[in-house]
């Protein structure tokens, strides 16, 4: 099972297995649910200056990696109906 606290990479087969286990679907049904869904990637966000909204004091925000999601054609089509 996927553990978000571990810094593991998950391939598509492992994602299908995790979806099947959590949703009680078959692996084949889980695979079909991913078709046209979209893709995830990792993007680097640069360090920047920010402001504490409570105090107004300037703060430094460290650089970090963030997860990005790009919706697939099927998902975008369904959402935009």
C-alpha cells in the first residue's frame, strides 16, 4: 500500500494496485478508470519572499518541489460539459 510519508516513486502498475486495493475494484477496472484521467509530474518552485498575513512581517519562503496535475482530454471534456 502507498505510504505518503515515504519518499517512494510510484509507477502506473503500483497506482493501479493501490486503487484496486482501496476501492475494492478489480485491477482491470482500476486500469480503465485511469485512461484519459491525466498525468502527474514534479515541478520545482523557486525560493521567494512572502508576507505573514497576520503580522505583515516579510518572510522568506524556501524553494521546494510540488506535485502538478495535468487533466487528460477525457477528464477535461467531462468537466467542461
